[in-house]
C-alpha cells in the first residue's frame, strides 16, 4: 500500500520514522516527541489543493447532526474537523478509509467579531482593528479538546485499542469520556483530587468513564497514566493526552476555521492560553503545513498566555532564553528549570484550573511553533484572567477562566505596542462558560479579590410587588 502518513521523531538528530499502525507516546529510540507527517503529493495532489473544497463543504451547515460515531460523507462534512480531512490524511490508512473516521459532529464552532470588546482592549475598530473570538466551547463536550479526540479516537480504532485513558485538568477527561461512550471503548480518566471544575467532572461521570481521583496534581496524574501506558501491557491503555501526535492533527483545524471565518485571510495574531501546550504546538504545525502546501503565503504571529501561577513556558522562553534552534534546543536548561521547581517546591497554582500545569509536555513542539509563528509568551495573573473572562461574558458569549487568559493577553500586548491598534487578532476561547460556574458566580458575588469591574451580583429581594419593582428600577 502507498504510504501517505507516518510518525516521525521531532529531534533532527534522530528523525526516526514509524508507521501509523504503531501506538507510541514518544520516540522509542531517543524519547523525543513524535509528529504525524505526510507525503503531501500523494495525499493531496497539487492540482486539487485549494481552500475552495472546504468552502463547499462548509455550506452544508444545517445538515442533520448524525447520531453516534459513524461517518458518512455528510457526517464528515458536518464536522468542523473532518471538513478539512485533506489536511490530516492519516485516516487514509484506516482499513475502510473515511468510513472508519470517528465523528460526533465536533468543531462546529464560531468566530465572533467582537468590536465592543476590541475597543475595551485598546484596538481602534474605526480604523479596521479587529478582535475575533473563536468559541471552542461550542464543541459537543464544551471545549476545544473534541477537535483532538475525534482524530485520536479515529487512530485508536485504526489500531483496535481496547482501553483509552488520560490525565486531565477536566476538559480532556470530559471529551475522552464522550468519545469513549460513543465508540464503546472503555475509558479511564485520572484527575487530581480537588483540581477539577465541577462542570467537567460531572461530564466524565455522566458519560460513564471510570474516574480515578488521584491524590496529586495534573502532573502526577499524567506521569502515572504514561507509566501505565508504557510499562503495563497487561492493562493495555491507549493514551489520549496531547503527547499523542494524532490528537494534535485534529487541533490544527481550529486554525482552519479561523481562516475560513476570515474568508481565508490570515490574521495578524493568534492568541491562546498555554497549559500543556498542545494547542500552541498544533497551531504552529498547521501554519507550517499550509505554507508548505502553498495555500498561504504569510503566517500569523502567535501569543501564548500563561497564568502567572503556572508560568513554566514563560520562564523557559523569556527567563532562560530557550529557542527551538532547529530542534537542538537547550534541553539542559529546560531540565534545570523543572529541577529548580521541584527543589523549591514550586507547584502550579491558578484560578484557571485548566492550565494549572507544572511541566507542559508539549514544550519542545511549542518552542517550534514559536519559531514558525514568530511567537511571544506572556503571563496574566489570576485577577486579570478573571476580569477578562468577565469581559468576554459582558461583551461576548462567555468562556471559562483559562480562556480569559487569551483576552488578557491581547490587552497586555496592545499596551506593549506589539499588537497594533489596527491589527486583526483572533483569540481562541478554549472552553465553555458553563464549565466552571463556581468562579463566575464567585466573581459576580464579589467573593474574589480584585477590582471586579463587571461584577453583577444577584439582588436579594422580598416576595413583595413594591420591593421587587424598587429592586428592578434601582
Ligand atoms: N484551556 C482550557 C479550557 C483547557 O482545558 C486547557 C487544557 C487549556 C486551555 C490549555 O491547552 O494544554 O493545549 O495548552 N486542558 C487540559 C485538560 C490539560 O486536561 O483538560 P493546552
């Protein structure tokens, strides 16, 4: 059979290649991360390459949402991931090709032009400055993770995985649990006790995943689930965290939907919160591939926003000056930073529990994305994150705390002058407003420290007509 896709070690001094039939979480030779790479000329011949094919499929909006996980052409066109299937063609190696794709109608998200918010952030909307909000919370499980899970479950089914597992700050587990229940593959999720917002935990429980509340944080959960995947073939789990290179293939399509929403014009900036750095990595890969395919001639800049209490990437990039350097990045400096954190007992702590992560596993790929997209890394403290989350609620459709970091990042970069008032900026809002209602209600009730500029507390009132009218008009 013609080889269209394979897995390749990202370390240029190794660059070992493996078939897509292998289940790997790292290069078996050198331990570096893996990419899924393609023979583009075979997968998508030059003569057929254009954004138009996606455009035609996009016009099937309103099609019946296919129930379950079976794929037909209509189901694939309905999916905001598989509408772009030429750009993640590893599925061509599935026994039955496209009919083996696992989809539940993910990626039907929208890109909202948010002028009022843009003005708040210091953009000049009258001179063409734009802020767009890419609502990934509109996915079936309420976060961007579904983009990745649909791809990873497609691969899991290709290799006949018997069990799937992940560590999670919440959204990965919700998404995994949903796809597992749709495909009937038994699911195991590892969450840090007390480290996960209730909306997310409720989903994993509802969808029937076996949920292990580990007495530790996200990093501890991830280390354990990797250990089980790597050393316990008797348990036999297929790992669904973003070290799985197939997941990132699906997450690339978030960028395609932004381009589509902008009529295939490339924005000046993509702004995204940084946790485990899967998104950042996937975005960099998307743009380097689109350029290689000749579909774009310009790449947007990337801004990755860490929470101040979980700023490992910021320390590595801005503090230690580590760059991708063609794949020969300073591994000793990164390891030294991890050791320093351990030695000093520094543990990630942020209200944005989704990104409360010490050792982002995709850090090498994120360094590469920063190079490809001329990226920057910034931090936002908890107060600022919550305040900007409230702004998205006030002027947009709302998001969860971690997503607010990207909007906070726009204000920062605008103030620095790096984002110009006339730029076009796309903020990825990674999770739905309802994921973490505790933080939102706490903010509006004034239970948090900080300026609470947009706090909108509920008003207690007696069950009395006059009192109610007074309260309404006060
Ligand atoms: N925003 C939300 C809402 C998230 O759930 C996550 C990650 C991120 C941002 C960070 O994305 O890892 O690609 O940099 N949540 C993971 C989880 C870790 O387990 O749900 P990243």
